[in-house]
């Protein structure tokens, strides 16, 4: 029960630090592929092809455009992990015959006012008395994956908010 989470931005960090040309060329190919997918996507949501890099689902949207890494990128990745834990889903969600990243799927569910039962991991719904806490964590996760990096909270605030939830539910 000791998770180790890594490799959300190591390739990009290697490129910035003068990493291997192989990493850089793979990264550039992934970026160009994602740009093409976003331009050709018929809907507002980002459609992910099965051949896409799963790690890119954890990557902040601005990471493709901005050269200098930001702590807000880590906040975004953390938000995706929170969403995975709350929904019990992978970072790529099957929607009909296509796939969508988890962040956009959750936003679509919110926009369509889907019931909480449709979004949350069924195992979490066994704790009906914890619904307020679950919703609070969902709100924290959504703040973490906000499209604007400036509007994302800092990790200290996230940690404090989660600590307050833990102590209030005891």
C-alpha cells in the first residue's frame, strides 16, 4: 500500500535538460499527433486514439505550449489521480465508440447534470453517509484540473483541504 507515482513529465524534463534526441523526437511526434487529434475532433471534448500515450492524460493542457515547467502541471496530474480514485476509472474513458480523457468526461457529466451515481466508483457509494466528503474531494480534483493554471490551487492548499476533510469525518 505504498504507491509510487512517476513519469508524468520526465521525458519533457529530459528534453529541457538536454536529454537524448530519441526522447525529444518521440515527444515531438506525440505532440504533433495530439495537435492533429484536437484539430480534427468533432466535439468539444478531446478524443484520444487507442495508440496515444496514456501518460499524456495526466499532462496539463498548457504543457504542450509552454517550455518552462510549472508546479501547476503537477497539480493537474494530481487532480487526474484524484479523479481516477473517485470514479474508479482509467484516465481514458470509453464513450460510445470513441475514447475521451477522464477530465473531459467528468466535465461533460457535470455539464449534462448526470447523477452522482453515474460518475462515482460504485464502491464509494456504499458509504452513503460520506457523500458530502466525496463531493468535496471531487470539487478539489476539479479545481486541480482547471484549464487555467493560475486558477489551480497550490499543493499546500490541496493538502490542507484534504486534511480538514479527514478530521471532520472522524
